[in-house]
């Protein structure tokens, strides 16, 4: 009997096309730079098709959609407000994401019911305003493999010798979508892939994460080293360990360069033959 009841009541608990259109209109009307969308439950991926992927009044600014199981300790550089689009009566729905976001917010607007959807806007209490987000500035970067230069691929990324690529995108890392710079290491330690950003404003620190993309990364037996340098001087090394899936955090002190603009380079070396894409993201913090 429960199975029959579940099937009979399910359509009323899931959002209709009109519900998604109403959510898209609300977000499209009020979203601003520094806003992102969050989903709950995690499988509500219909939002990626139904909701705006750009800010209507700022068409060059993408509107990121996040889908994390927890936001309690998640880094959110550059994010001022989070729009939570939830399906509260759907199977598997919980309030855990809403509680996480509320705990780090100075004000909460909503929830506003739109049929089977709820939309709540959270204004973060202490938003991090990075000086420079490297993934967003990839078109201004140059790259080389060993001494061989890479060239633009016509899509905002770089095409390198040996069929290697550097691009910005959303990749699955440890079963979660992450916006990152995706690079394919050469596997030859004598010919590292080096990515250079020429004019980076620096502050107190440079913080980021590394990970291996997709299911292939879970069987990774070729650890990757990411060497970070400022104006040719090594700042530190972040190593993506073999057979350890995750989104690994690193933070490097740049206080000696605070208030200045300097070239920042990332040297990527695979210690073995890689069978995966390496992903990393980083930001310069005040």
C-alpha cells in the first residue's frame, strides 16, 4: 500500500515546468554579481537546464550552480549571496543544506514557495572577496610544455604540444562538480606543463585546491605536483597524492608581495604516466 501511495503522491511533490519557470524568473530578476545557486536535494539537476546560466543584466558573468552535500566548511571565494533552490517534499529531501547556509549568513530572505519549489536567498556574513581568481582569468594566461609554447584553442583555453590541453570548466572531482582549470600533465618530469598569469594582484595568501577528474582519477597511480612560483621564486608545492580521491586544499603565504602585482606560475608535473585530467583552482586573497 505504501508503494501505491508513494507513486500516487510523487507528481504533486515534484516541481512542474511552470514551477521551474517561476524560479528562473525570480532569479533572473534579482540575481547580482557575486551570487551563486545551490541545489537541494543533490539530484535536482533539472535546475541546470531551467535556471539562467548567466546574469541577465550582466550577460558576460556566469551564474554558477553549486551542488555540495555540505556548506559548513566549503570555501566560497567571491560569493556574496547564495540562492538555495530546493524541492522540500521530494524523496531524500533534508534541511541540512539550509541549516549550513543559515549558520554562515547575516540575513535570510525566504523561503519563497513556487509550487513544489522553494527559493531562499542567503547573504553571507563574511564573504571572501578575492583579488584574483585564476580560473576566471585563464584567457590572459600563457602556457608551455617544457620549452614548447602552447597556443589559444579558440574557446578560452590553450592547446599544447603532445595533444595536451588547458581549459576552464566544471569537472567531477571526488563525485562532486567543481569549477577548475583542467590540465592534462605530460607524464615526463623533464617537460612539465607550466601555466603563467602575467599580472596578478597579491595580498596575504594564495589559496586553492587540487584533484583528479572523473572516475579515472580514482585509480590514479601517478601523483601530480603543482609548484607555485611568484616572479620566478618558488612559493610552495601542492601534491595530488596517488589513489587518494578528494578536493585537497592548499594555502601559501604571499604577504611579502602584498599590494604588488607579479607574475604567478603553476608548474604541473605527473610522476608517472597519467590516465586522468588534473584539476586545480586558486585565488589571491587580500
